[in-house]
C-alpha cells in the first residue's frame, strides 16, 4: 500500500495566516509555532496535488543511498502528511512520523543508525534532511529508511539529500508562484465582476446572490451558503444558497444532511467574536467532529468562510469544495477580500432599499410629514424642502406651493403666542418639541394639529434640518370635548345616583325595609343590608341561604313560608305573607314579605325576588293606638255618664239634705235618709273617679316633693293596710319637684297600695321606690309614650299573685278587675292612669304570675337649674319586678 494513501489526516482550522518572519532558533523549533504552520499552509504542502516529479525525487534519494524506503513528508499541528513515498509499509508509519518530527524540530540533518532499541520497529536506519523555506522555516523532511544497518553514511550522502530537499522546495516554490499568479488573475477578474453588479438594478438579496454566484465560479467552489444574524438576535437564519450541482434531496438525502451539518459547524465559528475568515480540511478518517465524516463521504473535502457586517446585519458566508483544495488559506484570505469588496456594494443596495422603503412609508402614512432646511445662522427660520401626500390632504397645499416657504406659512393669526415662543426657543436650542396648535389650510380655514418637530444633526452635532410630523386632531379634539362633557354628565348622574342610593338605604333603614333575590337552583339568597337586623344577625357573621333563613323562622310559620317559596319557584306564583323570625337572643319579630317571579323568554322561572319589612313596631303601635282609641271612647262615654249622673246625685243629695230639716232626729225615717245620703256620697265619689279617668276632673296642681309626700303618706297607709303588709320606702335623694295635684297623687298611691295588699292575702311586703329617669327619642324603645325630658318615677311593687299575660293589657280599662265579685269596682287603675296622663305622664305595669307586680308612675319633673347634687337616675327602660 502506498504511504500517501494510508496515512491518516485530520482537519486544520485557523484564521487567515500571515507569514511569521521572525528569526528562527538556531537549534530547535516548536512544531506548533504560528509562523511555521502558516508556511506549511502557504506552500500548500498539506494538500498539494500528486506530482510525478516528487515521486522521482524519492526514488532518486533511495537509489543514492541504496535503501529500499524514502519519503517526502510535512508536519502540521495535527499529524504528518506524506507528499511522496516509496517502499514504506503501514507498520513503518509510527517510527517514520516520530523521526520526521524530530528532523523538523532540529531544523537540520538527522541520522539514526540503530533506532530499534527505542522504537521497537524493524527500521534500524533513518537519515533525513529538513525541507526549509527561504525565510528559515522547516516544513517537513526528505527521509530515507532501511531495515538493514548502514554505518557507512557519509557527509556527501547527506549533502545529496539536502540537494534533493532543495529541489523539492524549488518545485513547491514554483508551484506556489504559479498558484499566486493564477489567484491574482482570478481575483482581478472577480473584483471586476463584483463591481459590475453595482450598475445592475438589483435588490439587496439579488445582488448578494449574484456576487456569490460569480465568486463560486471564480474560486471553483462547489456550493455556498449564507447565514444572517441581525443586531442582538440569539439565532441565525439562512438567507442564500448557491450550488454548482444542486443536491437533490430525493436522491442524495444523506449528502444533503451532511452538507448542512458541515456548514452549520462552520457558521457557528464565523459568528464568534473577532472571527474574520476560516478554513477547514476534511477527510474520511477525520475524528475532529462526529458530523464531519459524512460530509467527506458526500465528496466535500474542504471549506472556507468569512464574516461580513453590513449596517447592523452580520452575515456568515461558507464556500465548500469537492475533494481537497490546494492553498486553502490563501483562498480563504481571497474570500475575505471579496467580502470587503462586497460591503460597500451591499451597503449601497441596502441604503437604496431603505430609502425606497422610507419614501413609500412617508407617502402612505396618514400623518403629514414636513422636512425643512434650517437656514445657516438663522436657527428659527426653516425652509420647507419636502412634504408628503398626507400634508396636501390635510392642508390643501401642493408640494410646489410650499417649496422654499417658511414653516410659519401654517400659523393662524391670534394663535397662542406663548406656545409659539416655546416652539421657537426649542428650535434655537436644537431640541425636539411637541405641540398642539391650530394650523391654517390653503383656503384659510383652521384645524387643530398635533405637531412633533425633531432636529436632524450633522457629524459636528449642528442641526441642519428639522422633520415635522403633523396629525389632524380636529375630530379627536371634538370627540374629546364631547367625551369630557359626557364624563361630567355621568359624574353628576353618578353623584345623584349615589345620593339617591344613600337616601334609599337610609329610608329602608328607617322603614325597616329591605329587598331579596334568589336564583332558581341556588341555595344562596342575596338581600340588602337592612334585612340582617330583621333576623337578629349582622352582615359579617351570617350567610343568608335557604336553609339558614328557614331555621330562623318561627316554628309555627315555617311550613307555610317554605311551601309558598317552593310554589313560587315552580309555578311562577306570587305571594304576600306575614311571618315571625326568632333572633339568636330569642327576640321575636314580625315581618311581611312579598314575592315576584322573574322569567326567561320561554316563561321559565329563573329567579324570585321581593321586599321584606319588619312590622313589629308597626303592630305594637297599632295595638297601642287601638288601645288609646278604646280608652278615649270609654273616657268619653264614662265622662258623659258621670257628668249626668253627678247632676242627678246633686238633686238627690240636696233633697236628702232638705229632708233632714223636715225630719227630726228621732224620726223613724231619719235612718233611712242617712243611709240614702251615704249612698249619694258614695255615688259622688264614684262619679269623681269616672271624671278623673275621663280627664274631666279639674286638678289643682302645685309643686310637690314626691319623697316628702310619700314619707307623710306612709303612716296613714300603714294603718289602713295593716301590719301584715309592711311598707318600705326606697327614695332617691335630691329629686326635682313635680307639678301635680297633691290629693289626687296621694289617692293614686293609696289605690296602688290597696291593690298590692289585695294581691297578697297571706301577707307580704310592699316596696315603694323613686328615681329620676331621662327619656330620649333616640334612646332605647319603651312601652310608655312620653315626650323627651326628665321624669320622676314612682314604683309600687309587691310579691303577690301577679296578673296573667293575657289580662295584663286590660287592667287599665274601666270596670275591669281581677278581684272577686264584690271586692272591687274596676275603677282603681283606670283613675290612676287618668290622673297621671292628665298630669303629663304615663303608667307602666309589669307582672309575673305567682311572683308579683310592679306599677310605675312617670311624672314630669320640673326644671330646677339650681339643683346642686345629681339625682339618682335609672336606665331608660321599663321597671322590672324583682324576683325576690
């Protein structure tokens, strides 16, 4: 097997080399020195074409020294490359490579007579001379080898080898000169073709493709691919593909894939920072990258590439060659020069496209564009040199009408002078300015325009032109004014709605009225905030659902409400119902609610809603009003009867008195007259009580100290009631006086004490207490109907049998009594309430069966500003009978 066909070769990468002409060391050199490697590639020593002259030289070298083996080899940074060889076998490669490298390193003749002890090879003789360039770089070696010892090598033999080595270098030098000349001619022709493209009316992409086609043919390349990365984009994209023999995916899919892999690797390298050009050799045995082998199998032996920047667009250009290309570094350098020649051409084409694009954009935009030239030395004077079609549409001025005219031609007389001065100042300073002013059309009409003026600076930073962008804002301004007017109206309406809503909420709170709504199929019920107190709950602590609300309905009303609500949801039945709620604290309230159904287009019920109102106080007020009307009617009736009866009694009493003058003391009829007179007096007392209840009994009010009256009354009352019913006084100190009838007050207290005694037939204590109480309209609700002010409360409490709740509301009716027949007239409490109300107060009564009763009189207190000590006051609520 020939050595040249069996030695493994590996890829070589690098930037376009420049000759390293520094002085070489006198004895040894680095195999990887930049200058030496550049010389290897400059002389195309690695991939030089087979030449019979080199084969004859190695044969001559073998004959001169009488050995069977000889070779011409070169060493790059990766391995040894054989140009020509004779007699070597594959097992001889290792020792030959090592001996060649040593010769290159020494840069002088190298003779080994017995290397077997070191190498373990059958080669026992090796003689080599370096292949030296004119500038002193050792590229490789001319070597002779033998498996037989040769101790008789003379200096003359070595000189002959050196002559043959010089002949090798002469051949390489002439070949290099011829290659340089051919490349120069090709480069001149290529540059001429490239510059000729500038005169052709082609786009940027077409110009790039045209130049690459010509470069591909001039360099005898196989294919070309171009990638682009714009600005700071993290990815690249393919923008051009040129191929002499296009790869057909249907027939050469493997080759196409390998080709793309190879170009991808090269492009990634080209976009590295600082990379200008690159080149690469490949062969089937190359292990530098796993994706390179298939490319070589597809026939691609080498490639070159260069990077090119046009404006902010960076390109990577990769050319590939069939087989192994000689002088690849020089070809890569030529591609770099082609890139430099392409740049101004592509820059010009890109500028033309951008200018055309800008012109098209200016002509199609809806905003008026004005370009004005700034007169030298007059920063405030701008001469119009360009306007677009939108300017003509907005103003009516044709381009020829405004050419050379100042920007002030658009000013409207009477415009905002401060704004105009601000614009002029910005122009003088070379600053961008934005304004909204009225502008004048050609026909003299005015329109609102939003204008932005931007200065254009030259290389010295001086503003030479100004670009104005003007947008007609007349319609937008009118719409904005209309929108602001609508917003003002909406704000006023919103505020009015908020006020009405607040009033409605306040009204609902006063009326204890609320709304509710429930979607069919949902368990949740939405209601207004005023509904929560009707169920004794607060908004944050209670979630209104069907179940939770039903649980708060009075058990006696629960079934009726549930059935009504169910029927309304199923059959669109409306209803109005009154029911009771039970709060967590046990308070029972009466509410009324109505229900209305909401239906969809098909008539199906989708929701039920309604109004709910707390009517507890309303019912109480109605009951009290009914009671008051009943008492008033009774009062009118009893007052009339008592008045007429009193007239009759007067006649009877007068006649009985006159009969006493006629009858003597011993007359048998005297006893009858006396009994009749006593009955008349008793009737008069009854009439007085009836008039007091009817408020027709005249009072004789005077300022009285309640505590003093009670203290004086205690002794007389104790004798009348008896020892089995002791009376205790609990008097609040420093009570204000009351304006009342003393005798009627004492009669009322005695009446209450007698009632307490009768309620305790087996005996028991009676407590009389006084206190000062203040009644306020915004205070807690009370059972008595009193005006705001201070009241002296006098309460009489016993521990008797009490009164049943059903009878408690009737105790103030005339002639109603809970005592046995013959024990009471039923006028006691009615006369008490008549007297107290006639005095401006009221009466409360609380009673618990088998526990006792407490009756409280509320008498208006007189205003006493000189009272020094505060009176004892009780809370603003009804007195409750003590449990003990």
